[in-house]
């Protein structure tokens, strides 16, 4: 099942890359912004609850899609770019096994415990 989920996330990452190609930005910008969603981890400096909330906001594909469609509606490529980066980064993280976080701590995700052999 793990391989199937990783292939699904790889397809979503591919979709994000394709959607980026439809915008008028240079490719270096995609690479420069790709890790920005990890800023959500800074919430863990406060506590696990705030950390999980902040991380999950920046890694929730539903939020990413909503932002992208808001950019489409407003005809604003910068907002579309934001949604694409959030979506693509979330897919990449899930390929690596980093899922949405539980309040219990960073290593507890909806995909299982990080570092635990499944």
C-alpha cells in the first residue's frame, strides 16, 4: 500500500509541476519557493498543538487547491503560484512519508509514525 500511495503522490507532484508550467514564471522560482511551506514547522517552537496546526495549514492540499482556484477567479498568477507550490510541496512531503501532523508531536502523522518501520 505504501508504494501505491507514493505513486499517487508522485502523480500529484507531476500535476503541480505541469500546472506551474502553464504560468508565466521562470522555473528557478518553482525551485526557490518549493521548501517555503516548511515554514509551518516554526509553530513547533511554541508547542506541539500550535506546531501541528501551522504545519497542517501549510501542507493541506485542500487549502492549496482553494488558494489556486482563488487565484484563477481573481486572474492573479501569484496567488495561483502559491497554491501550486503548497500543493506540490505537500505531495513531495507525502512521497517521503511526512503526512499531516497530530498534536501529539511532529513524528506522529496521518501516514503513521515517522521513523517507525511499517
